[in-house]
């Protein structure tokens, strides 16, 4: 009887322990210390909700890189003037920490420009970069570097790039830099005059390019929008690895990098389930490259999320592994909660459910940027 009681006690203890859940991750050697990252990489799968991730995973032998992220949360994506947001207001929330109206780029509800996390990283002496599979002046990348009341102001957004010292630019949209309709400026040449190493898809095979660490770097992957992944676009994983290697080699103090898998959203708008899956898997290959760097580096915070969900995607009955039957409720965006995945120092900040603007505040906290410093820089630039 005594042995039976002892056995029951041990089993109960083990069961209780298994139900407690994982202890929170604390980085740093001292008790309670939180190690701060040197680098922050924000990866945005435009339009990528839980169904998009699930469809890609089940299509891909039930595996996806996001399973390797230890911290998961959800953000509330709504805009300042609409429950259903867009990429401009969604990315501005990440970049600036305030909700704004649909269509706004780096501006608040009163159309007042706000300093972005990328600009603040520059103020603090960090290297900065933007990579996208859309034009580089599209809503998501634009929200980290431009300040316009409309996301459609592509030429004006392109001119805002010349007002910064961003270290790395990779994406489409060459047209808005050197074939402008509203003025006769050649921003391609102006970037070169600023000391940038500038190249493009028409002159050079991107997979052979070797950026000079002593110069800022810009590469235009298309005249306007790049191809879809299904049509042969393959540069995102390579560009992601090139970006982290270049930025880490260029600045030992650290860097901020935003990488967008832009065309997941377009598959949702087109109600094309196969396109959504292929674009998520292309984005996932980029995540693999970045996660490999972060694991080796040990000082890099990686955040994966989306600005919103697109299409109201569902995985329908009749689906099997490798053959997914998709359906959509809309060809627009939805207001569903959006998942957030985090890895590295301060990743624990991203657990739970919170407003989309908290992505900015959590990144700012992780990087150690204070409100007083930001206000001082903002005031001096007025």
C-alpha cells in the first residue's frame, strides 16, 4: 500500500509539473537580467494570417520554419479610422507606434509626420535596410522611410528615400526613381551622387552582385512590380541573407532591417490559393536564412508578422496533405487577429495579445531607444 501511495504521489507531481507550461525565457547571465539585441529584423508577410500559414505548412509536408519560433503572440490590426486596415496604416503602426487612417504613410491621424523606427535607428548610429518583393515605394516599405498622406504618391515616396541615409534598399520600382512623370529628377543618379552603389535587374544578375561594405547599396529588382514566385521570382531568400550579412558587416554597432514578403497579399486579393501558398513558402525560405543568421549571431531579435489578413482564406473539407482546397470570403482585407512570432533577445516581449502599435514599442524597448532621445532628435530636425 505504501508503494502504491508513493507511486500515485510521483505521478500526480509529474502531471502537475507538465501542466504548468514553460517558464518565461530570460536572456542574460545575471539573475533576472534581460539581454538586449544588437540587431532587430522585422519580417512582414503582407496579408499572411493563420490560414495562409496553415495552408503553406500542410502543402509543404506539414513543416514550416515558423514552428521553430519559441514565442508566439497576436496583434489587433485595425486602423485609426476603420476596423479593416490596409498595408499603409498597418505598417505605419509598426513603424511609428500610432494608429492612423487607411492609406497614410508615416503620418498620424492629423497627417502630421511621425519619426519611424528606421529613422530612429539611423539617429542612433545603426545600419538600416529595406527589402521587398513589391516596389520599394509600395505601402509597407514606404511606411518605414516616407511621410505622405497617400500611399499612391509613389514618386513623392521615392524622393523621401533621398532624405535619409538608409544603408540598403532591395526591391522593385526603378521606374519611380529614373522615369518620373511629375518632375525631371533622376533619383537613381542622385543616389549614385550620394555615394550609393546602385544597380538593377537590367544591367546585372542580382545573384552575382557583391555590395561594397564601404558604400550604401541599392538594387532595383524590377522596373515596377517584380514577378510572382510562380512566374520565376526567386530573389527574396538570397536578398534576405545578403542584407543581414551586409548590414552586420557594415556596422558593428547593429542594424534594423525590414523584409517584406509582399505578394502573399496579392494572392489573397486574387483569391488564388495556389499563389498564396507559393508566396508564403518563398517568404518561409527567407525566414530560414534569417533565422540561421540569428541563431549563429546570438544578438539578433527576429519578429515575423503580417500587417493584416487578406481574402478571409479558409482550408476546406476535402483538403489533404499536399493538396489544399482553399476558399475565400472576400477579395479584400479582413480584421482577423494576426499572429506574431519572435526569436532571440527580448523575444518574450511579443507573447500575448496586443495592439499592432505595440510591435513598434516593443522593438523600441528592445533597442533601448528612449522617448526623451527621440523627442530631442525630432525637435532638432524641425
